[in-house]
C-alpha cells in the first residue's frame, strides 16, 4: 500500500495524489464519477479536491455540481470518515468573494451539497485583495471553532497576502493556513517557484499543486500531428509549440521508458519530489485514466532523473 503523507502542520494524512473533482458533473457524468471515486479509493486514495464553483462554466449549470455528486457518493458508500474532502470558496456565482458573510454562507451551502457536517480542508479559491486578511481569517476561524471546517488553506494568493494572513493568525491565535494550492507543473514552474515556494517552506505549508499535468499535455498524448478529443485540448496543445515543451516530452519519454511507466506517472513523480509538495492534484474522467495517476505513489525517480527533468523544463 502507498504510504500516506502528513498535510503540512495538520493532522490530516493524505494519499500522495489528490483526485481532482473538477470533471464530476462536467466531462464525467454521475455514474462515471462514482466509478472513478470507487476505483481511486479502492487503490488506497483518500484525498478528493473540489470547489463550490465546479462546474458553473457549463451552460445550464449553477455551480456545486461536483460537490453534489461527491456528497451523493459519500452517502451511498458510507465512507465519509475515510475520505479527506477539500473544497473552496470565492467563485460560486451565488457566493462570490471573501467577505465574512459570504464565506460563512458559502460554507453552509457546500456542507449541504456534500451532505456532511464538516469540510476537512477549506481553501480560499482566489484571493480578493480588497478584503482585509483579518476579515477572511476571522471568518475561517469561526468555521473551525464551530466544527464546520477542520483545517484552512489558500489558493491563488500572492506571497505578501499569504504572509500577512499567517502573521495575523499567529498574532491573534486564530486558525492558520496549513496548505497552499498553486498552479505548478513541469511546464509552469514560475507560477510557484521563488517567493511563494520559499514562503511555504519557511512556514511549513503543504503544497497541493493544480494543473499538475498541464491540462493533459504532460500525459504525453499530445504530439505533433495528433488530434485529441478533449475539452482541454487547446490549452494542452499550445505547449507543443514551445521549445521547453518539446524538451520536457523528450526527457519524460526517456525516463518513462527506463521505468516502463506512463509518461503521466513520471511527470507527477517529478512534482511529488519537489520541496513542499505533498500531493499533486489530477483528475480522471474515466476509470481507465486512473492507473497512470495512482502510480505516483509507487514510482521513485532517482536524483539524476529529477535533475534531468528540472533541466529540461528550465
């Protein structure tokens, strides 16, 4: 069995791959979503990541579709205590922003959709600089004290705002961020490396990167002259046009061949080996896509292989 990892300074023990819930109710219907969740947990996975806004970008959707499916699955399987559920606030069409009132109302709405009495990890989805960090942390602390949220985290936030939030929590003895969800992968390193990563390391925050496979580019299925049927094909294929993207694919191919492992597993293993990273997030819209993701828990790259990928992606 793949060993679980401690999430930052929290008491949460998580699988080294967080299953992304963005596809549930979007490119995966409820039946398929249940099958993916079943297969993930059967393999030892226990960390499911969603947001209250998933999938409001689809015509006819209101947001919360992913949470609703996850809630139905948890109830049907009776396994709530075995799964770490992470969700986010600030982007739901009805619950925009990070005012104290909105955070509390959005949390209650998420709890109803998830059909649970607590959220294990609650992220601010996108920081709202017009709201003082004191108001945001104060509201999140109230949710923790009420037992509605176990731990809090941040995503899409500047180092300055993150530091100010941590300082306020420390000064006032309030709930403190334990994790950070940055945009980070082999072809997008400057979105995390530098001041934000340094801050996470200094403050003991766990990084749980999203876009871990660059919208599918790092699975290796996008190649010159190929056409991939995917809702995210455009954003993934553009990496083919860059010299860095091609260098990364070459290095991934060589290392994947040496390990007889899927390209996606190698890309995730590089990410999992980076300082502060606890569990990359990746989603599967079919059960067949899962094994390549789950393999990150078992594949150990050598120092030379990690360095080779780091150099290729520079």
